[in-house]
């Protein structure tokens, strides 16, 4: 029943062009900001701690705009396979600093691509599948299996392959060592067992798996983003940083160094437009043992 309702809703959205739906999504995002008090308060707390030099008006404006971007992503996901094709992708995207990454992927020696919950992060994997690259996306299944299957269908439509995040460490390493590209969204709290590295001036628990796979298989890491331009269905796809194996070869703790480096690169591209980041995430939920557990 829920899947049927979702399909009917999607058909209704298709009666209108994508720009109209994005304007509606902005309105719904503002409503979400107004009435989802717990998420709004968390976003405000995170923004205040991350940008202590900004005034309260900037904090509220950035947080509200962040909620608009979250709802706009839902429209993006529904319209991407309908709009973006092999012969028209230039109508919806532009590229910055991506040439070296393209060659690394074509070499087939293995590559990790790391991003964040920022703007339309879903379209990056879709475009790479559209271009014919051998890519795998690491994903955590959604709680609702019907919506999860629908989203996975969109991801797979142009050649993306999905690896379930839970218990997939060995499979991820084998896949990377085979020469494929693995794509990660790497900005979620990793719990008590994560590596604590700096993120916007505070220690944040971060997954070890990316650094472990890279160091074990001696393969590069690309930190990239997709940034929305205005309220349009148009995106700048960019590479912020490429971390090469020779950079960590002499480090005392290469996994921790890698984790800190890619987290710093994620922070750098978020700072270029903080309003496109998902500030409602509990990114700093777990604290290092040396800190009080009472902090948000």
C-alpha cells in the first residue's frame, strides 16, 4: 500500500516541471524547519558550535536553508533518471578539478571516493554510472523496505552497484583491490569505536574503514562534492582533495592520518556553502573518553 501511494505521489509530481517542484520543496523545507523542533534545535546547536564567529541571524538563515536542501534532494532523486541522460548531462551539471579523478578511475587500480550529506550527493554516483565507470556505492538500507527498494532501483538504473554497509568490510576491501571504485558518504557519527578527528573545531567520531581499505590496498582517496547552483536542478560536481598513498607511507598512524585528512577536506567544501550541509545530523553525538558525555 505504501509503495502504491509513493508511486501515485511520484506521478502527481511529474505533472509539474522540476523547477516548480523544487520551489515547492523549498516551501516544505521551511515548514519542516518551523515545526520539526528537535531537528531544528540540533541544527542550531551544531551551527553555533561550528561557526562561533557568526551572528544569530546567519545561524538561523543557514539552518533554514539547510532544511530546504534536504527536501529538494527528494525531488532530485525522483527526477534524476527522468531528466539526466547520456546525451544531455551537460544541461544539468558542470565540473571542477575532476580530470585527474577520471584518469584514476579509468586506470582500474582501485579508488575510494568520499563525500558527505551535502546538497545532492546522490547524483554523483548516478552520473558515474551513466558514464560507464565500474562503481560501487556503500549504503545503509532504509528502515522502510519499499522506499529503500525504490531508491536502490534509481541508483542501479544506470549501473551503480550497491554494497550493504552492515558487515561489508571484507567485501569492500576485495572490491577495491579488484580495481573498482567505491563511493562512501563519510560524515556520520561512528560511535564509541570510531577514530576521533577534528571536524569544525570539535572531535567527531569517524569510521576507520575508509582509511583501513586505502592503507591495506594502497589506493588513492578522492574527496568530492555536488553543490547545487541556486534553486535549480543544476550542480557543480567537484573534487576538493586527492589523497595519494605516498602521502601516508611514512606516517606513524596512517589510518588516523587518512581519516583526519579526508574529514578536513569535507569541512573545506562545506565551508564554501554551509547552507547545503545536513546540520541536523548528530555528527558529534559520541565524545572522546577525555571529554564529558553531556556535550551534544
